[in-house]
C-alpha cells in the first residue's frame, strides 16, 4: 500500500494550519538546509533526486536551478506557477487550499538554493479559496520566522508575494506568465534568453510548478535516494493524478510515478460508470493526445507516455466512455485552445479558428468530403510553427483524435449527422 | 481603507508600478463591480502609469469586466470534464429558468450567465462559480436550489459577492 506524502495533510482536519504542518514534521527541511547545506548542495541534492517539473514539460528541476548564474548584481527571483489552467487539472488548487505550508516550505528551500530573496506565486484569480488560504499561511509563516529576515537565525531573507491571474490559460506558459507579472498582456517571449538568465524584470528567474515545489521539502528530509526509489529511475517520485470525467470515483490520487493508466482508472478511480465502457482516456490535460482503450496499459510517467505518443503533462486524466462522441470532445478541446490563443502568432490564431469551423460543421452533420484531409493539413500547418506550445498541444490532440477515432469522423460526414445524438 | 490606499499597498510588492496594474484592477473591480473607462483612468493615475497599459489589461484578461455584470455572475464551466458530466443540460436549464441566453443578464440585474473554461475543480464536475464560490456535483435540482438560495440572500448582502462558504475542515 502506497503511503501518501504530498497529500498527507490534505484529508486532515485543519491541515492548512501551521500547527498541523509543524506537528507532521513541517519546516524541518528548511531548518535542515539552512543549518547544514550550502545553496549549491541543495541544487545537487535535487539533481540527484531526478525530480522533473510537474507543470507539464517534465524538465529536470535541479538542472533548471543550476542554470541560474552565481553572484551578479541583479536580484534573483523565484516564481511559482500556480495558474493551473490545463483542463482536467486541479492538484495545485487542492495543495494550496488544504496544505499551503507545504508549498511555502518548498518555496523557501528552493529560494535558498537559487539565491532568491523574493518569490511570486502566480495563482489563477478564480482560486479565491486557495488565495485566501495561502495569504493566511504566508502571514503565519512570517509570524513564526519561517519567512522574513534572518530566517531561523540564518542570514537568509525570503518573502513570498501572491500575484493573482485574471483568466488567461496562456499564463501557464512560463514566459507569458513573466509578461503578465510585469503588468503586460500575457504573450510568450522569444527564447533565448531563457528565464534563468533573463526572466522577471530581466533578472535571473526560476519558474516552478506548485507540485514540483511541494516535492522539494520531502527530498530534503527523506533523501534523494528515497525519491528516486519511487517509480521509474528517470522519471521518479510521488505523483498527483487528477481523475475526472465519466468515471465512478473522480478525484485526486497520489500514487507512484509510472503506475499503469489502466490501474489508476480501473482500480483507484473505480472504472466506468454502470452499464458503460471506457472508450478513451486523455492522460495529461487536454494538450495530451488521447489514448484509446486498448492502450491503457501505458505507465503514467514522462518517458512511457512520450513513447506511447502522448504525454504526462499535468496528469489531468479525463475518462471518456462509449456514450460520448469523440468529434464533440475534439471540437470542445479545439474551441478551448482557440479561445485561449493569445493572438501573437498566425498559425495558432488563424489556424485554430479555421479548425474550429471545420470541426463544428462535421459535428453538426454538415461536413464535406475532404474535410478530414483539410484538418490533417491544418494540423501540419500549426504543429511546430507556433510561437509557444499552445498551438502544438492543440494540433497534437486533434491528430490523435483523427488517428484513433477516424471512423467516427467519417461516420459524421457520411451519415450527415452525429451518430451519438 | 480607500481604493487608493489598497492599490498603493498592493503596489509595494513590486519593484515596478506596471506590475501592480493587475492587482489594482482586481481591487477596483471589487469596489465598483465592473471597470468602466473612468475607473481605468483612476487606476492609471493612482499608479502613475500609461492609461493604455491599464486598458490593454482590462480587455485582455477575461476576469475583468468593462461592462456591468449582474449581482450574481453565474459562471458555468463547459470544458471537457464538465461537458462529459452534463454541463450542456445545465446550461439549457439555466437559459430556460432565467429567460436569458448565455452572455446576457436578467432584466432585474440579479444574474449574469456565462460559460467559462476549466475552473480547475473537475473532481466535482459539473461545476459553476458564483462570485467567490465554487458549486460542484451539480444537477438540475441542485441548480434550482442554488438559484433559490441566491435569490433569498439578496436582502442580506451588501456587495457583489455573497457570504463565502467555509472550506471543508473549517
């Protein structure tokens, strides 16, 4: 039986309070690094753990930190990406609402490692309850000396500010988030320079996801070998899986990296609703290509899912059953990307507009011969040609739907109606 | 605290006043309900930033409203997880009982009905945000009960949002 680490306090009454967090060993990791580790040693420890970013891209966290130049006269910033906009994802919200100190300790340890004295948590504006909880927790941590000047008798100063987003999915893209933090429209920046060199206010900046930062204190207290011992060596650790859609027990599940998708959906989340069959699963938020039922043995880790032609993404697992039309699902997903396109680059802005029109007419039974070839052509025109990953995610998702469920698209066009209505 | 004081306090978190535009707009919208031109200009003046910088943020980000919204802004998620759990039926029901289409407000100014992209609460799909609060695991009966409770609360609230519900564990 797997013992939860990240969700340890989530089901506990008053899990959000500092007293609860301290009683469970909270802030011991911060005490340990400030007393026993140089910042470089913390970076090395996280490198050794093979922790990879939980926001979606899976970039090695320790390596990202090591890109921050040593010294220099510019301040360094730590930014926490708590914008959580990927449809099907709700893990960061639950951490912030129920165990905000876990994030704050992760921020402080990570800030110490990279030499940052200021952190901004960019949290989506809809998460009012999480914002309130995090504000309370920051105040508590200041009172107890876990934040502020000379933390725990050391010479480390660290402050956390909350910056509320205002409804733009693109802010999950790290450079768009930096633009937004600087008070501009959230449109991605050209890279290089990478944020580690020139990020917020052109200063060295590290951007990490909430769950990534929440892993850090546990790596400090339990060791890199413990972390690497959970799941696949190259993609290890405890992992939060968000299960939703047409499934018996939707919810947030903490399990090892790499568990089979089938086990997650069938055993932990209870499988299909009564009298129905699972048709497909989107494993990592709507940017992740859909996996048909026969592919569900795949392991839920970065490398296994990439090898299977999909991605772990944000681990937003959306279950679709046999009563649902895949053309409709694909249409809704592309409508979302079209709505959230920031408008900066043409393939994404215009391409997705075109794709939406074609998909809507197919779903309405007004599709024409040649529409599927046109969709293939549009995907080709978008994929790899957009400024950021938003357009890529849209094209990859649609390609997978067209590949695995082409017969449903064909049926819509040939029967001139949606077979599911 | 006045709006100016609140904005100045929020701006202290940043080395650059431009970064404070978003937090200032949040404060101004709480104060005024929405963000008409004169309010945007006041925000620009308080922060000492270009007015165009304020306008562009107020129109880029969907949580900012330059037009008035009803006392209760019903924001029904219609992204994939909620759609799979029946959000379309809920939208149709809301349109019928309120007598408006999505995007519109009721004549009494009580309700504005919108569909929104993923609210990040898919474990309780279908979900709708009203003011600060999330309402999950909705069906037609729960939706009707919610509308009744919102109508009943009208006399008891003073601002745009109704009293926040406690989180589990409180």
